[in-house]
């Protein structure tokens, strides 16, 4: 049994919860794979509640407490006394874990606000519960955000932990209850360490599949799931059009591991008044190859998606591209068309080298390259690309940021730079289109 199998077994226990107004909240990292299967089965939105165990200094696997978002901390005083840990050493461990917690919040959620839990029931999911410390912290975070009930759902829980959980948890649903000392990994045949990339992959898949049913969410406009038919594939996408939007940004990504970050970018653009088409340039069974040949294929798909959304939105709408990774190479290639299909391009730490010298030399639209200051590879690629560009362009280096812009404040800075660039050039393009239309109308009269 692995976490996916465990999630499916757990989902089978939760059939009666289908159709209820619930949010599935995962404890990363291990709980996310389990929670995805639960959310998929229930058709419910997937959220994360980031928590960190405060481990005994010489036995970090033993929890002497836990901390969560919003500054919430739970201390197991019995463990602290038994381990002989004084306040100074406890505080040192807590500070270290707080730094890691903030890093994960920034990476997993980015600029997206937490889900609205007001008046809703939270199904709190972890891959196993030994002491319950992290689950109790997560439950308190959920209640502080307005949840009316918290139900802990897990493949395995220690019998000794159930009593201590009652203070914060309304109900515990488990496939297995373990008696006596145990480690969560003992209940799995495969219990690999989960990576950040795998967490982002599951969150991205959930973001594409599930939308919150709350119509009063002030942060996100109504997003329409669309299928963009190209000559080589049917691409999944989400189209969001704020009221009176006269500009649209195609936010391109290449797989679920990027979708969560790109969804946050799209939402930030919606708040600035731009419509967005969040589109996956690859389909599920295609390899995520980072090659020039693949960049050419993706560029053709992006160009066709641009034609599709242009027809959908009408001729008066100014279009732009925002993309990362190999998607950035595809965006640069597509934008180099004659005539160019868009009025501005933003590359976020992308593989701009795969665009090729010909496309870079032909590109005629304003282009912004954003890279992390600590991502020396991306800085080198972007600097070399600028030497080939003849269009108006700028290189912005976000100090201290790496490839994923996961450091505190890095993604916010990158998002602000991208938004300002698109604001300026799409608005300019829109005004030019309006003037041209007015002049044509006067000529016809």
C-alpha cells in the first residue's frame, strides 16, 4: 500500500460526505497525496494547512509540540519534561521550524489567499497520526478561519492519540487504529519521502479539477473550464473574465506541477482587471520534455490557443503571454509570429534559450524576463537571450530568489513586476486599437 492506495481506501469510508459543503484540507507533505484522492472522490476543493512538528532536539521524530499558520502553537508539556528540554532549546527548535513553515506556505500557496472556511466543515487529512500534535494545531488554524467543524480523516491513527484529539477534533475517521507504540511508515509497503514538487503536482491537479462552490469569494472571479482544440491536442484550460475586461493574458504552463503557481498568477491578474486563460500546453500522457523540438510544438499550440481565445473575446481585446519553464520558450516563439499575436510577453524564470536565436531576433513585442538572483543558470540564459532581442525588453532580477521563487516575498515581487509590465503594454495596445477603430469609422463615414 502507498499513499494513493491509502487515500482511495479512506475515500471509500467517506461516501456519505459527497454533496456536503466541505473543504478537504491536507497536512503537507505526506497528507497531500492522500487528500487528493479524498477530494477527487468527494468532488470537494483541496486546501493545505501547513504545520510543522517541533521535535525533541536529540530525537526529532518525537514531537514535543507543533506549530501552524497564524502563529498557533501546541506544546506537549509531558514530552518536554521527560526529554529535559529547557525553554531556550525549545524556542530554538521552534524558530527553525517556523522558518521552514513560512517557506512552505510561500511555495505551496504563493500569492493565493487561504480558502474561505467560514461556516464550513473541514476534513483534515494526514497520511497517519501518531501523537496528534500537528493535527491539533491544524484544527485550531481551521477554527480560527471560521470552520464550524473539523473531522480528522486518516489511514491510520494511534489509539492513544484519539483521546488527546477530542479537545480540538469533532470526529476521527480512520481505516486503521493502532494500539501500542508505532511509526506511521510501518503501515505502508511504500512510504517514500514526499518532495515539494510532488506536493505542487497534486495541488496543481486539484486546482484544475476543483473550483470552490462559494460564489461570494472576493478573490476569484467566475472561472469557466474550457477545452481549447488545436491541430495536435485538446488542451484543458480555465477562462476567467472580470467585468468590463478589455485585456487578456494567456498564462501557459506545462503540467500540474506548475498549475498551482500559475493559477495564483492568473488570479492576481484578474484582480488587476485582466481576463486570463490558464492553459496547459501538454496533455496528461505526454512527456514533459524540455527540448527545442518540444518548445516548437508547444509554441504552435499556444498560437492556436491565442487564435481561439481571440475569437472568443473579440477583436478589441489586447492579448499578452505569461509563462515559465519551457512554456516561456513557447511563448517567445509564438509571439515572434508575423504579425505578432500578442502585445506583451512575460517570462518567469523560463527556459528562454529553447526559444532559439531566430525567434528571439524576430520578436517585436515588449518582453520582460524575470529571474531569481540565486538562480545563476536562469540569469545566464536570460542575459544571453537579451543580447539577441531587438524589441523593447527588460531583465528583472529578484534578489535572493531561486528557480521556484519560493523564498519569502519573492513570488509577490515577481507577480508585481509581471502585472505592471502587462498593465502598461496591454493598456497601450488597447488604446491603439480603439484609436484605429475610431479612425476607420470616421473614414467609412
